[in-house]
C-alpha cells in the first residue's frame, strides 16, 4: 500500500500513519521489574531444578515458559490465552532475556506434565529464600476463599458458594503474613470442604516451606478455625506458634455471655464503646479450659413498632475469641484489637481474584489449575516486593501499579555495546519514576549476587506493622 493510503481525517486534521520496524512496546516500565527479577534469581533457580526434563531439541526452554506465564500475569492477563497479547511484542523478549514468548498451549502442556506433589514442592523449595524478608515473630492469617468454576473441571465440587449457588468451585486454603500483603502458602481443595479441612497437614507443610529461621509467632483465623482439633495441635506440638481464633456464638457461648454480670464487663457502658471480659472456661467439646475473651458493643436496633422511636432500644453485638496468649503477654482489650487487624485478609483475596486472575487460569486438568495458581501467587509476591521499592510508603494494588510502573510507551534501541529503552513520560510523572528507579537500582547494587537478595527490603515491606507480638 502506498503512503497516501495511510492518511486519516480526524477531528484534529489529517494524520498520516507510517509503518516502522522499530522495537516499540507499551510495557517499557517492565525494564526495572526485569532487573529486579534477575536479581532475585528465582526464575533461574526454578528453571535449573525443574522436576521434568526437557529432552526434545525443539522444546521451549523452561525459563521461557515460566517468564511467559509471569509476564501474562503481570500484564493483566487472567486466562492462559492472554499470553498471546504479548507474543508479537518485539521488546519483551529482549527485556527479559527469552528466545520468544511462548503460546498458551505450551504453558498448559508444561504444567500438565508435572506431578501434583512435585508441582507443590518445586516452587516452595526455590522460593524459600524470599521468606527471610519477613519480620521476626510475624503473624499468619489463615482463611479460605471460593473460586467459582464453569464447565467440567477435575476436583471442582459443589459446596458453599454465596455468589453462584449450585456452581462447582474450589475452596483453597491460604496463609497471609499480617501487614505485608505476602502470601506464603496455598493449598487447593475442592469446593465441598470447610475452612478447617486439612489444616493440620497444611500447617506442617507451611512451617517446612517457610524454613526453621522464618517461623510465625501467631496463627490467627475466623470462626472456621476455632475448633478443638486445631487448638489441640497448637497446645501439643513442640515449638508451635500461639493461636487467636474467633469463636462461633453457639448456644453454649450464649450461656456464657448470659452468666457474665454487668460488673464484670470492663469499660464504660456507652453507645459505640467496646466492653470486654476475660474468662478461663471449658466449653462443650473442649478437652481443657482455655482463655476466652468476650466483647460487646452497644448499638441501636431499628424497630417498626408504632409509637416507638427508632433509637430507643439499645442492644449489644457480641463477639467471642479464644487464645493461648497469656494476659501478661496481651491484655484483654488488646486481644480484640489484635484480631481486628486481620481484616486486611479479605482485601488480599479480592485483589488476587479481581486483579491477578487467581480464579481465571484454569484447565480441565487439576494439576494445571493448581500449578497456575501457585505461580500466580509467586508473581503476586514478587510484584509486591518490587512495588514496595517503587512506592515505599504504602501498598499499591496491581490495578494501579500496572498503570504506574508498566504501561509506559517506549522504544528499544540497540547499539553495538548496549540496549537503551527510551520511555515516553510526562514531566509531572518523571520525578516519581526517577525516584522509584533510584530505589530499585540502589537495592540491586547494595549486595553481591551471592548474598541474600532480601537485604534492605524489609524496611519498606512493613512500614506500619503493629508492634504487638513483634520484637
């Protein structure tokens, strides 16, 4: 076609379009992340220790497959075939050192070739060095979420599903580190399980994967975990962390609440103020007495009775907690505050499902689905660490971080000695980008490659971590 065929009349006048063979990319900001990733050497370690040997000379290198999946996740993909958006970008292979971005079938076949148990231990073994960044005596928040599935997928079962009732789902168990947005553990389970299913085995595996030097000080969870078997595990296992769980307000707990006199409640009885009481009691089904904290807060009930003010009837909302922390370690009112800090856990799940495609990378083969979820979480954790360097004062969710750090129109220029990527940024954004890149470069140069890659990130990882239980 001639050049005159590439002239379009627009509201701004005629605009001529020309074809160029220059290496242009909308993802120029990924250069800093590529450097960060190389410095961690995690992809290299995974590639060299893969449990499946690639014997065909035409087989794509393992590093290329893993990098392609990671890039799909980082660049807002939430399906395997979304990798095809990146396959014809001329700059990404140059930036990440791969021969090419592989196709979605290659990724699925590779994941499907790895046995289930090997697929669990392989990423865990090679990412263990990441956990040295965690603060001492950190808190693990345990929770589960629902990943709805459509069609026929292995191990997807019908169970609790509040949004799509009757749909098959997975019900994975996950552990997050309080105050860090880091997810060190994931266990895929069918949808007909409950929160506490397989918890003891999961906890033992989590402790092993974290390593002896990175053990939690406290396990925290909602009413699904406050059961005898889990509490007994903490009390009988040597060097087990402490626990703090919310109790379901059963009939026996209601009887306990009724037995508390008004004089026992600590704190003023006033609208909106918290009152607490500390008890040592053995509830039905328990093998021993345990420390139970009751909390109540007055609120105003709404009634439709004629002639009555909507605000005349005071009622209380009650909560109950069980813990093996002594009152010398944590005061009664601090227990409630300590538990409430786990509220960020749901935000992590929302981000993973809505911005990282945790429930999107799926296949009929359960092995493929699980391994994709594990590598999605690995990408999420690495991106969080990178984002802390770029923006140390707060957590930046992926939806915002991608716009800030990756979607930068760029041109890659190769000379005889070096590669140069030219970013197209406005003056108002240039300073923020420069400050972030300065921190990344400083971190990369701060330690020799053979040393712990997490050095000096910890300061940025948990700027607002609550000091309770931390040394």
